[in-house]
C-alpha cells in the first residue's frame, strides 16, 4: 500500500453511498389482501397473535427504557406478519427455529408471555435460568429450536433437523428464518445447498427488512429480489409482500405442503422494513426518515385490520376489544416477572458443562 | 503510513457503485476475436508441456518415491488452464499486470505465468529451490513476482482472496483483472458464496473459472448441487454465468476472453463453468475405484489435446513431423529440468523456522519507510 502512496497515486476511497437508496428500499406497490380460505375464527386468531406480538414488544421496549431488560432487545415492528403468518401455517410438531425478531412465532407455538418477560428480564425461572437474554432458548416440547446468535448458522442446523426427521420417517417440515444480511454468510450457502441436494423439507424464510444493522440491501446483494437465490440452488422460491400476513401465511402453507410431498426445500422472501434500529440501543440515523414514514403507512397490523373490517369479519370496536383484552394480561405477566427472583450467584457455573443427572 | 497520507486530497469515489444499477450484461454481447495461428500453436505447446510435466511427476517421480507429499494433476483439463491463462496480462508492470489464483489442477497457469518447469519439479521434490523452499509440496505454491497467489488448501478460500485482490484494483483505479480458478466441489463452500457475493455487490473485476470435472474427491457432481450447471448459481448473485465445453480450447479461450473484457471495462465479475472430467484419482494415491470405467473411456475420447491437435492438422497449421519435433523438444527440456531439480539441495534443518513469522527486511514490518517487495 505504501508503494501506492509513494508514487503519489490517490489513496483508497471510502465506499460509495448508494445513490438512489430511498427509491430502491421504498415499499413496492400494495396488492389488495386476499383470504386464502381461512375461516373467520382463524382470521381473528391470526390477528390476535399479531396484536399480542406488537403489544408484548411495546411492553418490552418500555421495560428496556426503564433499564430492566438485561441485554439487547430486537424489535419486529412492522414484521409481525412474517413471524405470525409463517408459524401459523405450520403443524404443531413441525420444527421451528426462530431468530431474534420472531417473538410472534413463539406466541403462535404457545410460549406464554410470562416466559418471555422472565427471559428478557433474566429471571431465575426463565428458560435459560437468567443466564442469557432475548430468544436464545429451546423449547423442544413445542418443537422449537433456539436461535443461534451467529447469523446463518441456524440454517445448516435446521437442514440437519429436517434430515433427522426424514430418516425417522416423520412428515415434519423444518422452518427457520434469516435476514437479508444473513444470506451473505457462508452457512446460508452450505445449509441451503445441502438441503437442496438431499431434497429435504426445509422452509427458509428470508425476512428482507432493508437493513442488516446499518448495511442497506443494495450493499448486501446484487440481485433484484432474494427469491433469485432459490434457482441458484435448484430450490423453489417465491417473494411475497411481508406486510401482507395472508400472503405470508399462504406461501408458507404451500411451501410446507411441497416439503411434505417430498419436493424439497423452499426459499421464501418476505419483503418488509425494519422500522426500528438494529436493536433498541440503535438510533438508526443511517436510515432515511422518509423511508420509515413510507413503510409506516404499510403497517401489517393496520392493513390486516382494515381488511378484516372491510370484509366484515370484525368491527373497529371488536378489534379494539382484542387489544384491551390483552392489556391486563400482559401487565399482569410483566409484574409477575418483575417480582420473580434473579438467579442466585452460586448457579453461575451450573449448566456450563454437562453434568450427569 | 499516516504521515505518507498527508495532503493527498479527497478520496475519490469508487468508480463502480454497488448493486444492480445496470443489467448484468451478457457475455455473448462482447466482441471476441478468435486466436491467431501463432497463439494457437503456443497454446498447444503449453498444453503439451503441462501434460508431459505432470506425467513425469505423477507416473515417474512419484512412483520412484522422489516426490514429497501428494500429487494432484489436471490431466484432461489442460484446455481450461491454458485457454484461460492466455488472457492474463503479464510483463507490463505493477499497474498493468493481472493477478491469478490457480486451483490445484492448474499447472499450466504456473508455467504460463513464467514459473520454469525445473522450479516446479524442485517444489514437488521438496528442494530448497522450489517455490516454497522445500517447506511444502505439490501445488501449494505461489509467487507474487509471477502474480501467482499461492493456492490455499481449503478449497473455496481463494475466492474471497481473489475478490480482495480485485478490490485493490478498483481502489487504485486500474483496469487489472483477478483470475480465480476452482473446482465444482468448492462451489458448495461458504467461502465461495461469500467471495462471489462480495465481488458481485462491489462489481469487482474477477473472472471466476470453474473446472467442473464431475468429482470432488469421490463425490459426484449430482451429490454436490441440485442445479444442472455450476453456472446456474450465477443468477443468485446477479452476475452472468455460462457453461462451455472444457475440453474445447477454443470455447474456453472465447468465454474467458469475453469475461475478461467485461471485467476490465468495469462491468464486474462473471462465473464461467467448463465441463470436463478428472482423468485421474483425486490425487496420485487414489485409484478412483468409485468412478465407472466407462466414464474414463468416454472422456478419454474427448481429450482436449488430441482435439486441438487434429483441428490444427486439418487446417494445415502443423504437420505430424512438426508435432513430433515439438514433443521431442518438450521431453528434452524436461530431461534437463528433472536433472537440475534432482541436483538441488534439500533445505537445511536450521532453516526450519525461517519464513514462519515475518523477520525484518523490506517487508510488512517497516512499510512506513520502505516499499513492500511483495508486488515486485
């Protein structure tokens, strides 16, 4: 490098700003939502999970600001439709591995809000016993495999889980999530390629939310849509509007059927936007303000509620009642969690190494 | 370093913006002339020299126990190495010369970049005048004076390295190109994915050259990927991908030439797949018992050297006596090269720790004052 400088040539330049960033990350034109054949009761249940997801995260965010959350908090604001829509399309014993923005998937699987509060507040009764925060826990009884912090690494794990299921003659499919940034990791490639070669029932949900921490998608990949990655592996792929919970649900359901029929993996890109920072500590000043405003108008919960009212499945009042019903439940769970103890210091070294019981 | 940067003015913008701002571009749109007669003969010579040298190493010296370590040959794949390496710009100076990361079956690339056969033989025989001075065997060698990045054993790891080389060209604003060779097995590796994606996003001047010889050790290509062609993977990165007959020198010459033109112009990387066959085991110790005999027979009939030779004979560019003369000269040269290599000393035991860590000299340790010799 010094050789270059000595000869008076120009030194390395900073990476260029993406010139038309706002235009390229803007929401695509909205297509009206369509019921894929769900009953009224199921539609309302789907809505309830999304509302619960949002309210739970709002509560967690308030606790974070009070300094009560231990560790990071990763919001899924504007992406609840993806967590809920995908998990809702699975059967209860299908293998599900959430990532950090998939509280909604856990709620659909029946993880109680109290468990989540305990976990985020690092209390002794939490799944990790207060030793790790966020969603870093398994719940094998609910067929939930815990997220791995190192993005992308969960994909080969789920490829392996789906291989195990097939070897045991089960018809379970395995579903996991990755962000737009995670698609650039080597593990993504190796896991998806192996699932393709072995024709495994893996469903890979790519939550394309525009940013991997501060890296916008035009700096992450050079394809128009991440669905373009599917054919590169010989894998079925599709891109759906991630703010349309019904589209997400329907595409996941089809992917699961494909997997159960033995037709191999599916890559499903769900396009949405990360309307908060990477985590709660991040003020995301690197995101253009008008972009956030544009995506706020595409809020998945607002869209779904408008759909439910228009189609006559609910009224504004009945939808408000759902939220009002959750409020005391969540408050009660939060208070219970806040009142529960932290892990005792002498437990620090427990579960570090395997101990025969 | 900091002092040297003072008053250098504002950094200029990277000339190749990120993302798919313009269509990926098709290789067939490039204007690529066919090679002239002299070049054809030169390429034939390179292919023959490569095969003869590898024959000596694999079939003679290895069996005589004179080779230290493994032997990986590219028999039957010479057209790919030669047809690609002929496009590498060399001998024009630091700002002009291209750089190349060969795979372990690209002996021809080393020869064409100017490494003499006797030094390759010394390398295989673990002598102190080999490229790694007797510290490593076979193809684990490089020489930046010949613009050869040392082969990395972990297949796939050289892809991000090649992309990084290309990034330096972009940062320095030159029109140099990074050539990167690998097999189809490497395309399943995470490093391959990361390197290719980075090159695509930054639109780096890399030509990715895959020799699809259908076996990664004992894994058949159908167990390696679900897509039909390695080039199908290109669509996942937004770059052009193309498949051609790897035993047809002219096809390789043509495709690589187009990809190089594209890269030099600043239009980014291409992924080229050349279908061929590994006419040997994974290495000299492997009897390839897992490969059906019929496949060897079928691909033996498609030998790239035979093919080029008969085409040149038909066109009257060479005759049988001229070919015999070429072969005789190669054999005589190799006799001399082997004799030279056998006379070379092994490294001294006390040199064992040399070159493990950087030790002074005009290298990385004192860069602020001196210039790196690494690129000389």
